[in-house]
């Protein structure tokens, strides 16, 4: 834990600096600690049944594409959800490489989120468009997904 030390150099002008209460890690160590992303599993037409339909817990599927700007905004939230919600599995399906899945689940806009449970799509869980963290939390809660880590 760092503490702040301030001193008045000139009247009405204060300078502050952070004084670490323990030695700082090297830049490499700090980056390694900060940049430990959880990687969401990428699935395709070949392993969709195994990874999603036969999963023993609910699965949040993110349909996305490399050329989709909103998909890039949602991607970090999928990593966050995979890490924070222990009751679900989060996977990604790349749009262009999986036309059969796109057709089967009628994915018309990107990004599209769909929740699956016990091998079937949860009725009403299809959501198209970018979401914020609060919107994702509300979406998951609406469909009975609980278990956010504090």
C-alpha cells in the first residue's frame, strides 16, 4: 500500500508524490501481474456440440467477427465474465469461419450473445449489439445466472 506525502513549496501550491510502503516490483513484474487475461475459449462448428451443448454448466456464447468494431468493445467483457462468473462457461464463435452455426442460430447482427443451458438455447436470451458491463450483469441476472465474485 502506498501513501501520499505532500509538501507546500510555494504558498497555495502543493506538490505530492507517492511513497511506496514496500519496494516496487520491476516494470516487467508489474506488467505480468496486471496483464493476466483470462482467455475465453474459441469454438467452431466442429467442437460446438462438445463445448456448448454438452457442457455441464450454462454457456454464454459470443458470436463475433474481426471486422466488427462493437465486437472488439465486448471482447474484454467476455474475459471479465469468464473470470468473475464461476457458474458459467464463456465461449466465442467467429462469424465468418462458422456459417452453419450462424445460420442455425439465426445470428443477424454482431456481436450476438446467446445463453445455452442443458444443450438448448435459453428462450429469449439472444441479444444483439454491444453491451456495457452493467448491461451484461443485468442480462446474466435476467436469465438466472448468479455468482458474481465480490
